[in-house]
C-alpha cells in the first residue's frame, strides 16, 4: 500500500517513513519532520516531493493519482520486472505484486523523475534547487521541495525502461544500465552479510549529462498479529555513492548521499561526457548483518549546449524629416521568447521610438545620422546587444533610389 500525505500544519502523518509526504510547489512549508519519539526524529527531509497546486489538499491527490497510474502500468506490464531472484510477490489476499509496482519503486520513480528546475504557468517556479547551503539536506534533497516537482512523464519512462540489475545480482549483464530505469533488490545485505554491495555502471555519454537517482527503502515494522502491529520498528541505513571509474583501477568518488536517519538517498549530479561512472549502494557503517529490500530509480538527461541569444543583423532604411517612417521590426535568433527590447546606448533620431516588442517607428523631426545600441532580453534574462545607425534625410530631399544613408 502506498500512502501520499500532505499536512503542513499537522506533521504527524507527513513525518512517517513509509509514506510520500507532499506539499504544493508555491507553499512548500512542511520542511522537516516532527519529533514523535524513538526513531521518529525531527529534522528529516519533508516533503518528499511537491506538485503545482494552491494547497496541500490539492497537491496530495495529484501525487496519489500519479502513483496509481504508475502502479497500473507496472502491473499490466510484467515484463518490466526482471530480478533474477524474484520478479513478484503476493499480498495477504493473493494479489500478484510485480517488482515495478512495489512501494519502494513507485516512490523512487516519482522522486527520480521529479523536476528540480521548473517553468510553471501559474505557480512559483523552482529556480534555486539546493543553491543555498541552508536548503541542502543530508539525503541529497532540498528542504523546501524535497526531490522537486512531480513529472509523471519522466517517472513513467523510468519504470517503463524496466528493471536493470546490479552486477552482483546478475553478472551476465555486467552491471551495465541504461540512461533510465530502476532496480528492486529483494535481499540486500544478506542474512550473513553476503550481499553488501550493488554496483551499476553507466556507459559514457558523448557530452555532459545530468544524473538524478533516488534510493528508497521502507522502515521495517515487525511483530504483532495479522491485523495489529506491536509498534516495533527498525530503520536500516543505506548509502548511495557515485564514482568516476574511467580509470577502472582507480575509482574516484564524485558524489554521495549518506544520511543516517532517513530512508531515501538521492543524487543530482552533472556528469562529464566521455567518462565512465558507477552507482554503488552500500550499507551504512556500524550495523549488524541484515537482509532487507530497496528500490533504486534513475534518469540520465543529456545537457543541450546553450546557444546564445543573437540579434539578427539589419540595415535600417533611411528616414525623411517630418515624414512617417515605415516601421521596422527587429528580430533575434535563439533565446526563450518573449523578448523585450530597449536602447542601452545612444539614441534614435528625435521623434522616433523603439517599442518593447522591437518595433522602430515614428516621425523624425530633425535630419542627420544617429548611432544607438539596442538590447534584447529573453524570458531567462539572457541578453544580446547590437549597434545600429539611422540616417534622416532633410525635408525636401528627393532620391528615388535611396533606401539608406548615403555612403552605407
């Protein structure tokens, strides 16, 4: 059973381990767990994920609905679950639960697929994910937004890419994983510490890429009868590490998430093109041998090269004093529309204006040559500038073939 909870004013439910704690993007204010005794300490990362909504009561059903869609897709596609030991289990009423629809995988896929930079149409955007130290949590998330904003498209493709096993669990696959996918390990740790590492290798990319990975495991709630637990709970400690293994004899740690009181570990790391990398799951130090399960989900997104905003070259036709000028529209290539135009140096001839949408128009009142610099600014605050000139012919000047200043 998967539970999505959102209760910023009452943190009891949202502080639970085996839930997906939700908040709206514009008002992410759970921001930590409540101290309710025992292992339920304060300061753990909450929310786990946010959604673009006006209130928690709106955001929570959106996340819950996304979870249901993922579960349905995973259940209807058994081939997505490929663990060599076990691909499914059954619940107490005999229903088949495939690996791809297990609670750990659904939560990990939602978190790994979340957007950590957003462009919303009606709500506040995430533009400073983990930028400030105060917002950086020890399990690799942002204290305000958790894993970021729901993106069901990404999360679906994480699960649809199918289960991909570590080299320790399926040596024949060499531990090589695709750019998107998940893995469920049903017996990590081993009863005698026989399965204490899980390693996943990425093929090198041709250019830089953004890795997002989420490791999720549940709190073990033991004891009691079939319809009532006695409250005994065990929190195991797992770590997630990222290595540069281009020199296979010399692994270099480039990122890690190693909290001790949380049940998710997360990485959001920029990878260099042309290098080999490996994800590794390890038990935290100081624990007795245990056997438990986890879900790992990831996506690797190519970083597109930034093409700078450029104003298209233009030669402005000559104007005539005291005559209406035929409007000229400036244009630019690249950038994120809409563009805003302004003059940042010099000036147009008196009587002429440049509108915010880049149109030069008016009726010049004096003749002569004017120099000025225009600047275009796009939605992402990128700018480009170009120096232009305009010649104004005096009143009565006649030149049937003139379209620009003499000598241009």
